[in-house]
């Protein structure tokens, strides 16, 4: 194979691989639902920077520290669990600059109800730990 044919083959492979790349994460914090959706997509893709951005500014340093100290296996387990879970926001209660999401989580035949706390910051709705 000549140099230019090899270069063409490499170029074709790069175009193919770039086309197969996952679409960018939908990042929006305008509503509590948007932030929750952004968080879920970030966890499913293991985009730890995007996960961190979903949290309130004051919570981000602690979250970064927690991420750094978590093993790769632990992070991948979180990713798998999130992918395998069905989330349904059942109700949202607003109190001034706070929102409380009642979220139903279904995974492997088990259903749990969780309350997700959020706060309205200057750049949108953010998760509280």
C-alpha cells in the first residue's frame, strides 16, 4: 500500500470514529428537570466534569475530592447502576430558591423513592448533596 493510500485509509477511519462518537451532553440548568437530565447523562457517560457542574458551587470542592478518592471500578459501578435504573420525577415542590424532586427509581425489580434537593443559583438549578 502506498503512502497516500495509507493516509486515505487513516483519514477514512478517523471520519468513521468521529461519526460514531456520542452526541454531546444536553447541558441545561434552567429547570430542576433539566439539571436532573444533565446529571443523569453525565453519569451515564462518566463525564465527571459535567457531573460536578450539576452541583451547587459550594458542594463542588467536596464532590471533586470524593471523585478523586473513588476507584475506577467504583465510578464504573455508579455508571452501570445509573444506566440500569429508570428514573421518574413524580413531583416537584418549590420553596423560594429551593426545589425538592420526588424521584422514583426502579432497578432490578426494586422501586425506591428518593427526594433530590436543589437550589437556584445565578447559573440555574443545581443539586445539593
